[in-house]
């Protein structure tokens, strides 16, 4: 069995049809289910904290075996923390967000070690670096950046635009000394945004169905010539 946790990137292709925001195409879970038993615990706007809770709750209800495969599509660490706490940190914006991500990674390691499983990480809205899991024997980064898997020109980073303008307003009001760092991160966010359009051919900030299939085929190339 394959178990997937993550945010809307793990759900499927998103877009607008008839002026309604909705799923418009299949995702990694649907592609994998053509050849495997799949449990997809991904949900829209999910935080890393919530995704790991959903996994833990699932493991409390289900007796896993050694053949099960666990994938975690890692999302924006900013979702796990209040905007004010990002700005009020004494270590700066970048370090605070990275430490927030590492807290989620450490939590994943604790869950995986306790349950005797390996969790395979996929860089989603948050791209990953191998050195972040060097101390985690039960975690494996199998795709550091989904965007770069599709297009090597993709501007990978841990940062994303969600609520970033609000954080900028708080920085302007309370922490002017952080404005230069905020602007530097904004450049990284803008670069990711621009290259995401090219990589996913989707201005809705989600992988399109072809990107989902590309991920499936990367893991299971034996299925790539089928459907």
C-alpha cells in the first residue's frame, strides 16, 4: 500500500472551470492507484504539522506492514507559525522559517522511528536540501524539488508568496531592520513564482496533471508507457 500526506499539491490538478475553483485533473494519488492500493491523506491548505498529525492518526488505526510506502509532500513551513512569530523572532526571517521546517522534519523522524517506517520526502511548495535530514535515519528525500524534477530551471527555495505581503507589513511596522532580509526573500519568492508557471504550465500555483504523471513515472518508470 502507498500512503501519501501533504497539502493540495498531493490532491490533484487545480484550476478554474465555469468561474469555480475546483479540481480539474488527476493527481499523483490517482495515477498511482491505477497500479497500487493508495491511501491519500492530502488535503487543501494543509500545514506540515497537520499532515503529520493525519499520518499519525492513520497509523493509530491501521496496522502497517513492511511493504507499505509512505510519501510526504512538504509544504510551506510558514503555514505552521503565526505571522507575528516569524517577524518577532530574534534569529531573523530565513532562520526562523528554516527552524520551523526542521521542527516538522524532526517530528516526522520521531513518528517514523517509533513506527518502524521510512517516510519519503518530496519537495512541494517547500523545496528541500539533503543536509536537513542528515540526522534522520527514518527519512529519505526522494525528490528535493518537484518543480526542478519537471524543469531544471525552476527556482527552488523553502519560501512561498502565501501571506508574505502581510509579513512585510508587520516588518515595516515593527522591525525595520529586517526589511532588507524581507526584500531578499521576496526576490526568491518572485523567481519561484515565475518559474513555477513555466514548469507546471499552470498559473494556479499547482502542478498540472502532466507534472503529477511525471512524478509518478519518476518513482515507477515501469508504468510510464501505459497510462
